[in-house]
C-alpha cells in the first residue's frame, strides 16, 4: 500500500518475516521495520535493505527519527492504516 502527503510517499508491506514501512522524499528514504508478529522493537534503516541505524520501543520515536532523516516534521509523514499499530 502506498500513501502520499505532498512530496512524501509511504509504502507499507510485509516481506521476509518483517512489517516494513518506507518513506521517500526527494530521493531520500527512511525505513521502519518490525517483525511480522508485531511485538519487537522498531528498527530504523536508511532504506529497506540498509543497515540498522537505531531501535525504538515506540513507533512515535521511530517516526521522529524517520522524519529527521527526511528533513520534515513528523506530522508530515503519511502513515498507512496498516502500519499505525507498529511498535510495542
């Protein structure tokens, strides 16, 4: 599923045992990933296949980090409904 908010696109999908939410803006990406069971910490990566930058218990904190990577406010990140329950 892909959502857009202005110049930010969000894509949510499940793959390889993970729930993945990737944001794209002006050629930059930020990815949040959590295990498919949905009870683990949320990992922040620069892209879906990139190395982990940080782990967070809360989805809000992970979103803050993603917004920082993209240079936008967290309120500008379009979160698809399927991803709204990520985090512990």
